[in-house]
């Protein structure tokens, strides 16, 4: 097993661009693996928010709106799919696993924990505010 003392040394190397990697540790490996895992989850979370008509905002004051049960379920399923795709062998059928996580309540609970964590970091799930359409402009666009 490599030890920190076994890491290559940069002594004698005159290149300013070359940099030996730091020694690998369990902590560094854990951080790297979790970063990739949560990047996949966060991407799915953002997509699911967008599909449901929501976004993350760090500018909103007050309480975030409650999401409906059907919205939670749809978002939880999408986030769970990303988790399963990240953790499962390519080519495996993950639908039964996703269904089990949904039925057991684990996938919705994970989604709620994800939303709560975002709020603790200062980001709230908020509805996307769309500008009201100009009625005249939309009526002209319907003309032949």
C-alpha cells in the first residue's frame, strides 16, 4: 500500500508546468468519489426542478413553497434514477430498484434531505416566475 513518503518528489524537475500529484489518502479518495456521485445527483435534481417548474434561488426571502406529493414523487424518481445509474453496473435493469426505493419511501426522503441541505446552504426551491405574456402580441402571432 502506498504511503505518503512514497509519493514522487519534484526535486530536480525544472519544469514550471509539471506538478507531481499529492499523495493519495483515504480522505482525498472519499472526497473525489463523493464529488462525482453528488454531481450526478445534483444534475438530476436541477433537471427535475426545471421539469416541475421550479428553480433554486439564493435571493428569495421567506418560506419556500410546499411541493405537492406528485411533484415530490416525480422529482424523487428522477434523482433516484441518477443515483442508481451512478452506482449500478452498466446494462443492469434499475427499474425494480427505483420502484423499491420509491415504495419504501427512501427516494422521497433522500429528495427532502437534498432540498433541506440546499436550504441550509442558502438556496431555496422556488417556482419559476415567468413574465406575463402580452395579450396583443400573442393575438397577432395567431394571425395567418
